[in-house]
């Protein structure tokens, strides 16, 4: 998991992700106080949090990300997610 460059808007985030070889870019909303148990994804993911907050828990530790922060997870990395009291809105790039 590494931090990524901040983007001012979804269009810039999308352009950079596509330039970097990502296949799909979407926006996702997460409910307040939602807990997602340990799971993996079959794709690499780059996320920028545009609103709200998420706490990611990995074997290496737990990190909280808020609006304006971003992260990258490689495919098949087990993690859990805990969303804050306002939920979260993400810009998500996926690389299959």
C-alpha cells in the first residue's frame, strides 16, 4: 500500500489512471459506519478519497484515509475496511 498523487477533480484522476494503464475508473459511495470484513480484489486498485473517511486494515497495520488522500492496493491483498460516521465517496481506478 502506497500513497498516490492528489488530483483536484475526477477528470484529472481518470486521465492519470488511464495514462498509467488502469482499465476502469468509477466513483463509489460507502454508507456511514459500514464495516467490510477481510476480503481481496482480483485487480489492482488506486483510490482517492473525495469525501468522508475509511480505515484500511492489512496484515502490516491499519491506516486511516480522509478526503484528499489516496492509496494503492495490489490485487489479492487481504484487507478490511471501516467507514467513518459520514461514510465515504471514492474515485476508484482498477487494473485487471
